[in-house]
C-alpha cells in the first residue's frame, strides 16, 4: 500500500492545474483544521499541529503558500519577493481551507491520473530533501515538486515561489505542550465525532422545524377554506331538504337524499378543517382511562364486527385529569385508521396504562404497516396513503392536535406486523 494516501485539492494557475500529495503525518492536522470552528481563535493546540505539519510537509507548505498567495494577490500580479509568516498560513487553513475542500475533495491515490501522479519513492526523496533546507528559503526549490507532479508553471509563478520567505511561527506556551498527531489521533477522532453529532442534531432540528412550518401552513389554509366552503354547502343542504319536504318523485327524492348525505359528509370534513385551523380549548376533568377506551371502541364496534376484526382491550382503571371526550375522539380516529388498513379479519390491540405521571394510550394493529416515508408524514394535514376520494387525510393530524393540546406527544412506528401508534400525555396539570 502506498504511503502517499491522498492528494490535496488541485492547484490551478491560468489554464493549468496539478495535485500535490499530502504526507500521512499531515492528515490529522489538516483534518482538525477542516473540522475546527473558524471563529475559534484560541486553539493553541491546533496552531501547534498545523505549524508542525507545514514545517515538516514541504508539499503541504507549497500548496498552502500558493492558495494564500492567490487569495492575497491577483494571479497575474504575484510579487517577485515577499515574506509570509507561518501563522498566516495556519490562519488560512482555519479560515479558508474548508471551502477549498468542499469544492474539490481529497482524492484517493488510485483515482488520480498517472500523468499527474508523483510516485511514492520520488515523493519520499523530495520530503526528505526539503527537510534539510532552511524553512525560510524552503520554497526556493519548489520547482522540484512541481516537476514531479507534471506541472509546467509559468515563469511568473516560479519567480514568486523563489522569492517567498517563510517566517517561523510563534512558539507554543509551556502550558500548551505539542501533541504528536501520530501517537495521539484521538483528539482528531473526537472532533470528528462531535461534528457528526452536531450535524445530526441540526438535521433533526431542521426536520422538526420543517414539519412544524408545514403543519402551521396547512392549519391556516384549512381554517380559511372551511369558512369559504361552509356557506355554499349550507345553501345546498337547505335547498335540497326544501325540495324533499315539498314533495317530488321517488327518483328525484333518491337523488336529493344522496345530495344531502354527501353534503353532510362534506360538513364532517369542514368540521375537521375548522378543528385543525382553530382547535378548541380543552376541558380538563377527572376521568377513568377505561371509560375513554370503551367510548372509542363503542363507536367502531359495528364496523369491526362487519369486517370480522377482533379488538382486544387492556386498560387501566386509573383516574386521570384530561379532556375525556377529545381523547376518545383521538382514539376513535386511530381505531378507524387501523380498521381501514386491515380491511378484513386481523386484530387490534388497545393498551391504556399510567407510568408515573404519564398516560400511555397505544393502538397496535395487524395491518400492512407503513413505509418510512409514510411514517414521517403521517401527521401532516392533507397527507393520506389512501387513494383519492377517501378523505382529506386529516384523521392523524386531528389526533396530533388533540395530543398537543394536552401537552403530550404521539409517535407512530412499525411492528413485526402492522404498526403501533402511541400517545403519551402528562397526567399532572400545571
């Protein structure tokens, strides 16, 4: 296996570009620079690691000097002589290094074109040779590295490198002992782990905020729509019932009854929209858990019997402070969802228990379950996994609203067969 490991991002000048190798001993120092907070100027350990890497890895020193020079001067106006402090190169890595890698990631050795690749033996000789040169004039012979990687830089760039003087960086304090990056890579790994944890936390926060904004927008839309649709719907029902009461043929009566029936179905949807857009104030009162469960089961008993679905109960008789009618409504919505998912046969298990100061209401069914995408959007208003014409997709959104009104949480997850929905609500009210 090659000791070269990876190559640094490409360096370009006018129409030419080339890659320099990164010495294995520099990987951790560069990695810590890429994962460091650019605003943190007090990291003496990182300064020490980068200074050592730049002093020991001539290819890294050349790469950083070129990048720093291109940032400070226009490529066509590079000075023939200048002094660059090692501290300035360290600062470049902390401030600009990440953006360079984001646009041109580290390239594994095997992915680099052979024509622009320096072989391992040549690279080792160059690293060893430059170590014998004084740091201040180390880049005077930078053309050796450029030739090794197949670069043909213009004379202006060669003059710039020949005239660069590197000034040694500030010494680390006695209280900040340098760390050997090869013997102590744990600090770098810990930083990477912390960065990954931070990214995960931000991702979860973003997804949660995105869902909240989506639900808030849907609620505003629902409230506006409910008012706009309710008035003409009322007129339709009134006129259809008036025609029925006035007397008409059997054929017309059948059609009018169908109109009234569908209108009342639409009324139910409007009620769900209004509930979502302007939730009611909950009425807190002592109620037995088993009464909530039994009320919900009674409302779906006929449907469960018709499709031969068994409903099993396991409910505590504990008394809790809640809005019993709304919780029964939420539980009914979950049962209807489960019955529709099962369609025929199957089983639904309802569990109500109190764990310390939390009421747990759980509905588990033997239906087909939900995909990960369906679970992530199940509580979004207007989202439904069923075909069009079978509702607005507000059932689970209503459940979520009721649970939130109680200061609780609702979760849906997959099971071995079917899915499980669990509502967790505080039993102690402030």
